[in-house]
C-alpha cells in the first residue's frame, strides 16, 4: 500500500494538470474566438447596413459626398484573378515536384528554405520589387497587370509550401495500392494523391486568396491609388487601385464630407467579401466530405 500510494498520487497529479491545462487552452481559444467574432460583427454592423447597390457600382467623387467604390471593387477582383491564374498552376506544380519528384539533397533543401523564407517576407518587399521591375525597368507605370503579376509572386510561396505539405501527408499505402494496380506514377499523382490532398491544397489557395484580396501595401506601390475612372475597364495597363487602397486613401487623405462613412462601408465590404471568398473556396471540400459521410450510412442501412 505504501508503494502504490505515491503512484496513485502521481497519476492523480498528472490528471489534475491535464484538466487544468485543457481548461486553460479552451478558455484562451474561446476568448480569442469571441474577440475575433466581436471585431467582425462590429465592423459589419457599422458599415453593412449603409451599403447600397449604387455604392458598389458608382464612381468615387473627390469633392461631393455620395460617391461609390465601383472601379476599385472591380480592380480588386481583376487583380486577384490575374494573380491566381499565374500563381495556382505554378504553385501547385512546384509543390508536387518538391513532394514527389525532387531528390533528397542539399539543393532541394535549399529550395525549400528559400520557399519558406519567401512566404514570410513582408508584402511591401514584393511591392518594391514590382515597382522596380514594372515602373523603373519596363517603364509601364502603375498598372493592373503589374499589380497582378507582383501579387502572384506573393501567393506562390504559400501555395507551394502548403501543397508540398498536403501531398507529403498522404499515406504511402495509397500510392503503393495505385502502383500495384498498374498505374504509372503520373496517374497515381493525378488520380490518387492529389484528390487525397485536395483539402489541404484548397486551404492553401484559400489562405493565399484572402490574403491577396486584402493586400494594400503591394498594390499601392505597383498598382497605384487611382483607377481609369470607368467601371468595367478590362485594360490591364490601367491604374490598379483596389478596395483596400481606396480604404487607406479615404482614411488618410480624402476631403469629401462623408469620408468616415465611406471608410465604414468599405471596411464592411472588404470583410464580407473575404469571408465569402473563404466559404466559396472551401465549399467543394465540405460538399465532398458530406457525400463521403452519407454514402457509408446508406450502405450500412441497405445491409
């Protein structure tokens, strides 16, 4: 009994520590979650009820109140589309190469280190690089095209590293089973590995997309603070001011009477679109997981 008593005290002490630690983690996580939700609801409640259809499509006004953010909102999606068209194929392809084809040596480890380092570089550094490339060297000025290409460079390291990690997390038994069935390595990657890692890949794309949509410092340096003055201007050489840039300009330099109201509406619109982008990009994964859960239940009921 004397020997078992210290052991019981030791186990009870560990259980108590585990409970205290678990409660502390849940408490901290809940407080952070409540803080974030409260901040989002505050921003949305300030500006969302004031947003009208005309605010979304009207041109901004420098003097009189009542202007909209139409061209800036259009440029936000235009620049984002250009960046994703460039960064998604290259980023996913690079992640697949590093995870499946790249040999294990110092050179590939150096590449991984560079990718991870670029993923943590501040966006303003990419903006300075884009400014030097498109404004100083190529002399094309502040444009939508330059902003989109520079923004794709910001997205590339994130998509590459997340894709590599997602593919590397796929169980090797799936690869072996596919190869045993006679599939080639490329067929195994396309039909087995990528679908199994799709959830992680989509998460990386969602992270890069939401980050890119809310980017302002990079766009400010490469795209400029203005637009062409037209709502549906598809010219890639027009100025590429986006909604976050307009929000910064209204808060810092605008002279219009309703500048605070425009800032509140632009902030709410920016938050709302970011949330919608995240939901839309993740919806196929949610739908796929729901189908996988429903099918086994139907099979069990039929049996």
